[in-house]
C-alpha cells in the first residue's frame, strides 16, 4: 500500500527534558494505529508535530502530496460567538472553504466564480455538506444547531470539534482522546464509523475496547523511544511483556560482563596502553547498557481506608427534577460494604445529579439520604477541582497533609507520596500549569485518596488517564474494602471493576442490572434482536392460503359478469402491451416519445397485474 506518513529522526524537548529521541516510523494507506504512553511522555506533543501545529527540534515529518488531514485536538479551540453550524462551516478544511466560496458566488451572481467552483463542489461531494454536518451532530447528541458555542459545555465543544473533523472525511485522521465526553451509544457509533471508514487513522485513546475494535497497530512511546506492535491490545500486552523480559536479560548479561571489563579498565594505564581503542569504546557502551533500569516505573496504590460500619448509605424514595425534567423518580437503595457499582446512561439523564445527592451537595425534591456513622466519602469529580495553576506540585499535597496514612501504623511523607504516584523528585517543584492533562488528573486523584475514604465515588475517572495508570487503578479498586460507585463510558473499566450497574434510562427511571457492562450489552442485543424478529413477523405478508376445495357456492351473477369483463380487458391489455413493446424496440421513436411510451407501458403493466389477480380470486369460486 502507498505510504501516507513518514517520520524520520524526530527529536523534541520540553524545556530541559527530552520527550523523544530520533523517532522514525510511518503509516500506510488504510492503517489504523493507536499511540500509547504514560501521561507526560509527549503523546499530544507528538500528535501536534505530525499535524504541523508544532515544529520538531530535529528530524522531518512528511505527508504524501494531495493528502487531506483531519486533527481532533485534546482541547479544541473555538470562536465563542459563532453558532454550532457556523463553527463547522468556518472549519479550516477545503470542503468548508469551497462551500463558503460557492455560497458567496451565488449571492453575488458571480458566474465566473461559479464555473470555477462547480467542479470542485462535485469533486469534494460538497453538495450535501450541511446535511452530513447535521447528521453527525445529531449522532453526537448536538441538536441545537443555532446555539452559540459559548453556551456549550466542555464536552459539547469537544463533540462539535469531532463532528467538524469527521464531516470532511479526511484521508488521514488524527484523534486525541476521541471518546472523552461521549456516552456509550456515541462511542459505539464512532467505533462502527471508524471501522467502516477507509481513512488512515492515528489516535490516542484510553478506551481499550474501542482501541481493540478499531486499531490493527499499536505504537508505544517509552523511554524516549517508539515501539511498534502489529496487532490488537491483547497482542500488544503479550509482546510488550516479552520485550521487557528480553531487555532485562540483556541488561543482566551486560552487568555480568561489565564486572570483567571493569577489572581490565582498573589496571594500570600502562597495561591498557597497547590495548585496542575499540575495547575501551565498547566498555563505555556496555556501561551505558548495564546502567539501565530493569524495573519499570510503576504505581501501586495500597492506601488504607477508614473502617466502614454495617450501615453504609441508604436512599429512601429519592426524587429530583429540574424545570419539569424528571431525572430521578422515587428511587430507593441500600449500599453494602464491598459493593462495586457502575452507572451508565445517556448524557443528561441525571448521573452527576445522582452523585451530588449522594454526597449531600444537592437536596432531593422528595425522599432522603441516610449516611452511616462511619461513612467517609471520596468524590472524584468529572470536572476535577480548581487546582491553583501557580502552585507547585508538592504544595498541592502539603496543603492537605504533610504525612499520608497508608494503613495501620504506616505513613509516608508528601514527597514520598508523590514519588509513589510517579511524580519523580524533579517534578515536585514544577508548577501545576506545566503538567499535562493526565498528570493533573493523577494529582487530583491523589488529593482524593490521601483522605482515606471508605466510599469512593468516581465520575468519569478514565478521562485523560493513560492506560497503564488505569490498569493500576482498576487493580486497586478490585481490592478496595469499601464501596465503589463509578460513572464511566469506558466499557473495559466497567467490566473489570463493577459487579452490577445502575442504568439511567431517562425520565427518572433507574434500573439495577445484576452484571457488568458486557453482560448488559449482550442482554440488550438479545432483547433488540427479539424485538426485531417480532416486528418482522408482524410486517411479513400473510402466507397464501392453501388452494380451496371446490366451493359449493357458485359465483353470483354479478361475479360471473365481472369475470367475463376481466377476461376481455386482460386480452385488450395484452395486445396493447405487445404493441408498445414493438414500438420501443423499433428505434423509430423520438426521445420525448420514448419517455412517454415507457411511462404508459408501466401504467398498463400495473393494471394488467391487478386484473389478473382479481380474475384468479374469482376463478377459485368456480
């Protein structure tokens, strides 16, 4: 296949820190690849370089000529005063520009420009641009096309930006966390859309089911180097472990050999004077290899929690509405210790409202919430907290506590706690504003866990966290002694962590489903198939009745006359049909006569069918 993207020896620094060094890779037409790395290692920076937004310090990025590029940024910019539809038409893509030029030429009656633009409109399939825009926006639950962008939430802005990229149907598409702020139905729609598309794709995502379904190639950015895996996520995990194991063996061999070479290097300089210089150079290379760390930097969350009593949290006939919009209707439930529940539902069905009622930040219209005496809630909000951007990382932690309790008789200092969460010493005095989005979320998670909660409420915890951190968080939640309640659109995360789901169906209805997301999805698919089968059975034409036995009731006088008339009409129609067919085959008709005769023949055939059907009905009575 033809090459779409070629990256040669790209190197880039963030201040004094080198993010990646001499990266070289490529993508061929139709490839669908994912980029995986820890937060802060340069994923978004690399995407910005590939999209031409940011220059690299060294190296070269080459896109094939005449390739259209679409890029969904992690935090897209927009003009606040423009409406949703105007934002799509103001997008910096060729189709939107041609449509605007065409509309201007029509308004100004500029025939010369129209003659030039018409072939471009045809080439870009731009005639249905607005229709496609509205269709994709609707799929992403953006239905007010005239709403100003400044009135949209951050999630809605991201969805409009996604629509603006998809509508252009680019040859090469770059997506930075496309599933953030999408509900499950939207994610499954986007998943299907990208699978069916023939465009070349490179994306950063934490959604492992999404990645597995869409991508056939994975790049991992680690230790300033890019590793390539041709396969899905399961294949990547297997081969990654093999790579790490192989690297550890090489380092161990180098260390054993280094001891011998070190003895040689430690001898008197005279003893080495006649030795080959290549051996001295090889020694330094060997020392560099042997000094590599064979253990990956990892985060293990073993933070203790306050003991939870028998009564955890009880809800009694809770209801809540806003402006005649019913979000929760007469809901009762008793949480038990060790329970791990997930919450799913479309955006706007009341999930965050429900969490705010549980934590006492919002009062229900009716009913009440009864917390247990030992309840200590840790609430991880979707929007996060307002971290002071001018504070240093260490200050954020010490403002809460200088010592963090891990369990019985165990604690650690704020600096140790930061290292525990993969913030090395050199980052402790970095300003919060310098952190990546994922690093800020990890810091925010620390502020929640260090308070030792026994009831964890997590609202979209997977947004902006890298896959490797998510794996650790999932393991922690599985072993957590207290209660876990999580709102997430990450299906893999829900499957691994939860044992039952609250389904927010809208109009205040909340159903408790006994199983994880895959169980629910299979159940829903089964019900949908049964519904389709039932509908299909109703819509199928009734089977023809078996031939009747001779009917003792003869045709009535009126029916006999009708049958005779039908026989005569059928004969007339057959003659007219043959005559028209001969005319059409003669080649003597003009274009207008050809159209007229074809139309008349169609009407004649319809009448002939009706007459024959009625004659058959009557003949059964003879």
